[in-house]
C-alpha cells in the first residue's frame, strides 16, 4: 500500500514524466487532460513530497566508453548497524559503484558497477572493494548483455489490479 494516496491524474503525471521528463508543462497538461496551472501545481507538489526525486538524462554508457558492467555481491564480517552504515557510506564514495542495495540472505550487498575497461574494474576490486573494512567476501558477475533496463515504476499494475477487482 503506498504511503501517499495518488489519484489517477497524479499517477498519469508521474507515468508521463517517467517517459519524458523534458516535456513542457503545457504538453504534460494536454496529455493528462487538465489545464496547465493545476498541472504545474500538481507537479510541484509531487516534487515537494519527494515522489519526484529529480530529472535525469538516460545516457548510453557503452557509447561513452564504459564497456564493463559488473554486479558485485558483497558479504560482510559484521552486520551490526554501524558496520552496515559504514559500508554504505564507503560505497557512496566509490565512483564506479552506481547502485548499492542491502539484501536479505546469503549476501549483504549487491553493487552495480560500471568501468571503462576490465583492468579499471579489477583495480577497483583489488585495491578498494576487497580491502575495505569489514568486507569478508566479494563475488562478481560480468554483464554480457542487458535484456531490460527500465528504472521507472510500472503504474500499469495499479490499473490492471483495479480492473480485476
């Protein structure tokens, strides 16, 4: 259950902005079926409440020379909250780490890393990640290809669930 109740127009605004965050407010208001001033007020409210956290360009990492993508599964020696927070802070400092998620299960964290080449990633792995405090183990998997990369939220699920009820 979402912490914030959204009406169908708010969900449509979010869905449209996920698809194209650069569209004008006039175009957005046309797509969601309301006039521009209330549309802008709704967008500002969604930003202020943190439901819209920012606007980003979707860049092609490979075309920019980042040929290597790796998932690193990290196990820690200690799972005390201070040690978990310390590892998270360290992961935020590493430029090659693009995502860091704490998991439940055999591994404590999974890191999504990108690098221009394998030797750059290997240097990061041996000089920084495996030597970081509290790191007990690191297992890596090199990405061969990506079948789907969709960072947006699937608003269609709400619509499918509503029609099924």
